[in-house]
C-alpha cells in the first residue's frame, strides 16, 4: 500500500482501488455513461438562451471561430485532465490533484471556487428551465412576484426552477446509478432532436443569411466581441471535468485509459455541436434578426420556416440540455464537497456516504439547498452567473494543467493509464490557453461594466471572503488530522500498510 511522506502527500503509487479505503462511493458507472455525463453536461441550454448575445458580439463566423478556439484550448486542457485524472482517479478531481501537488491550502482554494462554479451552473439551469417552458407552454411563467436588478421573477418560473432542483436533489440522494440512467436517456434524446433541427436549418437555410460574417464596430471586425464569446468558453465547455470527478465510481472492469479518451471525445463532440447550432440558426434567417429574438434558436425556425414543430423540437432539446447539465452539476458539486469532508478540510459530515444508496447524501442536500436559493435570483442574474462560473472553472483548469507538469517531474513512477501525446509541451500550451481564459474572464466584466465595479468581482470577492471565514473556523478540526492521514483520506484510503 501507500505510505505518507513528511509533507502529507503520498509517496507511493496512487490507487484508490486498494484495500483499507475510507468512506467510498458505490462503483457502478460504465464507459458509455461517462460520455453521456461529460457531453450531456457540456451541452446545457446556453445555445438557446444566449445565442443572440453570441451573434450580437461576434457575428456567426466570429462566434464559430470563438468556439473553435475555445474547443481547441479545452482539448489541450482535457488532455491534461485525462492524464492526471486517470493517475489520481478519486472523487473531488481537481481538489485531489491540487492537494497532491501543491498542498492543503491550494486544494481548499480550488475546491471552494469549484463549489461556487457548480452552484452557479445549478442556478443557471434552474433559472433557464422556466424560460424555456414558458415558450413551450405559454402562460406557465405566471405573474411576477418580485424583481432582482430590475428583472422580474415570475412565480411560475420560480416554482419550476426550485421544484426541478428538489427533484434532482432527490434523484442524486438515491445514488449515482439512477442519476446515470436518467442522464443516458436525456443525452441520447438531446442528440437525436438536435440532429433534426440542425439538418433542417442547414438544408433549408441560405449562406446569404450569414453575411456579414463578423460583427463590425466602426466598419472594422469587432475582435473584442469574438474574445468576449471566447472568454466564456470555460463555462460553455464545463462539464467534461465531471468525468474525473466520477472516476472513483467507475465499474471495476472499466479501463481508466479508455475513460481518458472518452473525456476528449465529449469535448470534441461538444465543440462540433455548438458550431453546428450557430451555423444552422444563422442560415435559417438573416442573423441580425436573431439578435433581438427571445430564445432565438427556437424562434427562428418558427418565424422563418413557419414550423411550430421544428421550434418545439428545439425547445424540447433545450429542456433535455437543461436537465443533463443540471444533473451533472449536482453530481460534480457534491463530489467536491464530499472530497472536502472526507479529507477533513471542512466538516466531516460532508464526507458521509449513505449506507443504502452509496451516495454523498449530505453534500447532495447542501448543493440542492444552495442551488434552490440561487434560483430565486431570476433571469437578470444569468450573465453574471456565467462570468463568475467561468472564472472559477478557468482557475481549476489552469491548476490541473500545471499539476501535470509537476507530477511528471516529482512522481515519474506514478502509473498513468493515459499519457498526453507531446508531454509537457502540450501541457505548457494548455497552461497558456487556460491562463489567457482566466485573465479574460476577469477583464471582460470590467469592460462590460463601463467604468463601474463589476458585479462579478463583487460576487467573487464575497465568496473568497466567506471561504476564508470557513477556513479559519475549521482550523481546529483540520489540525486534528495529520498531513499523511489527510492525504490517505483524500485518496479514499484510511490506513497505510
């Protein structure tokens, strides 16, 4: 077995499958379920809700270029995740990697930011579901009962968002097997419906509707708009990293090397999906008309093709996209908190596993409670939620890419079921891309705020301060666990041998 080193990190090979484990999660997931988790998580509802904003900023070719660039960077980042995630296949993902490479403080920092990112995604989907349902079922939103930042919050949308959050909380409380089966059905349904409207838009549309190909400012290409769309790529592609979060729950005969390749497949398929949706919708009608539409990806098929059926197919796909991302955000957020609790970085209750369902049930309940509260913010909070989540995820991506290089240098003996082609050079390129994304996610809100303090900075600052309060208040509990014991707990093991 492994033995602890003096600094609290693991000195021997990392293998969470060995005997002597601490609290561990039930192992049931098959390789195809990792794909539906990854791809279904990436493809949420943004392509319906904010397509008009992508086009307004960059134009159709600019938006496609932004997603092509974002997908390329995320593939580099995904390669790093594939190697590190299969070498350290435990719940918590980035938290465990950071602990192994940088120590407990950095592990806490990245985990705390990831918790915010996943709660932001849960809230984004909870707010969006009422919006999409209102288009499918007119009148379902109901009257507004209050407003946030000038945006009304209808009672129907509020009840749908909070109610959906509670349903997913119950589903995940009962274990990953049911949540994975739900994900399979929803993801394959999404793919089938998407193929229908994408083919209809490309076959029935016109390339003339794509002109001008790029958004312009003062007669010139608005590169700031392209970069603005690119800046949110960490959030639009977030979800592939739910796969390393779930490595610990893979079935015993599932190959870790195969799961690394599945992660890359999920990223590549998502990039193709986004670009095809932008192309199909923009060909269906002059793209400038889409900018002012509500839910443009659906509305354009109703207005241009005079086809309520196609519009409803888009909306049905959007609903499936919502629930797939909603579900996996629950899973990933609860696994981060579970890793925190198991390693005693926060209250050990978060590391509890349900004796019957094998789920991190207390962490699931906590994510459900925070997500339900955030869902009350309404549609005006969507873009700030996106930006804050992008910053947190970009930081996690950057840290994981750096971890790969440091692990190769410090732990050359560590078994690596998947190795990055090109080694540290690919990792270095991924680091540059992730760092650029991180800086852009911080800078772009300042540009959009037009000289005022960005709301995103305020939210991020408050969350960091709250994290410091939790860190200080948990000092006594942390000190009760040695560094070596915490390393074993982080990897799901209780006793050395």
